[in-house]
C-alpha cells in the first residue's frame, strides 16, 4: 500500500518543472495523457510486484511523448543480406523515384491533361510505360498485387469457375492466400492436378465445363523439386481459348530487366507471358520491379477496360505519390538504366569483389570484426533457394542481443543478421553511399 502512496497524483506530476517544459513542447492534453499512462504502468508494476524501477517517472513521461510523436516508419540501413526484405519495406526507391514522389506530393497533373486543360486519366503515362515494357495492349495500376488478383477475379470470374493447379495454391508473406482471395471475389475455385504434377489433360478435363478463366500463379516463395510437371503457358492458353476461357498469369515479381542475375533463368518475365498469349498478367511494383508498392495489371484492351470501369477499381486505386515513384522506376527500366539507378538492381548486380573491398574498408575503419564470405538472398518471394555470393563483417560483442538492439535503435538504425552468436553485417543489401553511416552507427552502438 505504501508503495502506491509514493506515486505522485497526476496534478502533482503536471506541476513538475520538467513536465511543465514538456507541456510547452507537446501541449497540455498529450502530456497529461502520458503522465496518466506512466503512473498507471507504475501502479500495475507494484500490483504485479515487479521490483523498483531505476528510471525516473518524468524521464518515462518524456520518453513516452517522444515515442508517440516520432514519425514512422524510420529509415533503416539493411545489412541483413536480404535485398527485398518485406519487414523492411521491400524495394528501396531510386533517387529519381523519391524526387518524383516528392514533386507529386503537392498539386500535380494527376487527373488533368495540361495540354488541353481538360480531365485526364490517372496513371495514363505509367500505363503506357507498362505497355512499352511488356508488349501488352493496355495496363492498369492498382494499390498492390493482391489488389490486382482481387480485382481481376471479382470483375471477370464472380460466381464462375476458376481453374488453378494445386501446386499454385500459395500463401505469400503477410497472409495473402490464393484460395481466400478467390473466396472473397466470389469466384469458384477448381483445383486440378496434384501438389507436384499437373498435366495438360487435367486442364482439359476441368475445361470440359464452362469456366471464366484459368489462373496461373507463380509459386514465388517456394520451390517444388524432383518429380514435377507443369504445363507451359502457351499450351494452357491454346486449350483455354478453345474452351472460351481466359488465361490470367499472376507473375508475382515481374522481372523486367533484360539481363537478370544468376539463378533468374526460371523467373518468368511479363513480356514472355504476354507473348505466350496470356489475356492478363499481374505483378508487384515493389519486388523485382524495384519501385513502390503497387499492383500492375496488363493485357488485352477490352479486359483492362472492364477492370478500369469496375467499382472495386476505385477502392483499389494507387495514390499519386506511389504512382509518381512507379513511373520514375519504369522510366529507368525503359532506358535500360535499372542496374545503375534502381537500388534493388544495383545490389543484385554489384560485383562480389567490390563487396569484399567495402567490407575490408568497414573493418579497417572500425578496427574490429571478422571479414567473411556470405550468402545473400533476393527475398520478397523471389527466387527461393537462390543465393547471391556476398561478403560480410562478423561482429562479436559481450552482450550481443543488447548490441544488436542498440544498433537497431541508434541515431541511424542498422539491422543486421544474428547468426551463431554473432552479428553479421552483409554488404550486398547496403549501398556504397551508406557505408559511412553504417560505420558510424556501429561505432556508436559499441560505445554506448
Ligand atoms: C507477392 C505476390 C503477391 C502479392 O503481391 P503484393 O504486391 O505484396 O500485394 C501476389 N501473387 C504473387 C504470385 C506474389 O508473389
């Protein structure tokens, strides 16, 4: 009981000089809220018989106020070696994409034709860029690729049969499950084949009854190896079209780059799917495209137009800031400048010996750590099982998890990879212009 009495009343706390200064900065209402929260937490701690706290009440109030008013998400240096790290926001934007997004943040010609002064179409330029990059007749940009799939199924397959191979009933990180999206859209799922093998005759049988479409989904984040069989897209197209059904290809990543790095031979390319006759394709903006979150739909003009006019399209449309960033990203692909401009592609195409010399420089600047070869990955549901050779600095510290936490929470946050009791900083997912900041952040995390 005594312990509770030692806690000040809210009004008493509010008259404290430190808290008075906080009121100046944060306002009375928010500061009082923070005082109440801290006192409530203290009372709860006493009830739970947690030991005495070594921090001051006013200090906790200030910390709470800081945490409430800090803008989020915070910038992070990604030293995990996973290039498309979903928890770290997938693809980092290029400088041009950031500039374009900044410019569009104010008034912009989002839906105005500056030439004629009359109403224009949102995303018109971006859609045309997609057509140039994929060879499609028309395109539509939506909020993300999950939205692409939902819109396509809702607009084109509601209450009708959709045929899909069992090996493609995937779950993508963050709970995007093909069968659930199918359910939500009102389409009727028709599973064919088995987990490892689906044959042309499986499609043939399923298409003997009327179906809206055949959906092909790139397995993205897993790989079936060994005794397997899948039907080439062109064969599915021939059969589906004979039966009056459409073919939709959800590519996931959408590899636009002509070259691609090692291990990308099997990664499907949007243009190949269009060439093979897919009626619609869709892919993400923030995977191998290397741009912002977006869903890109491309294909036959009449179908894209139908999607554009569907009421759901309005709810799933992309915002102006992401649209601008996406357009700048496509511009880099169109000019074959992805490898020099887009961070994801700069990371993928970085030479391994350049990574080694950078890690040597990290070690030299820090004066500690072990230089080691490493295996980085593309991540983001692209190329599962494939690794990119890399170099890393292995840091051991007495209290490693404390060190890793300080590194994550420092002035410049750095996220590394904890591996066998060591913290690994992988150079593959760090851009050369971030080296200085990374070294400084590690220094600070060691010193504190
Ligand atoms: C990643 C992925 C999605 C979901 O895309 P988001 O842009 O994350 O919504 C859908 N389908 C496939 C095949 C994917 O790989």
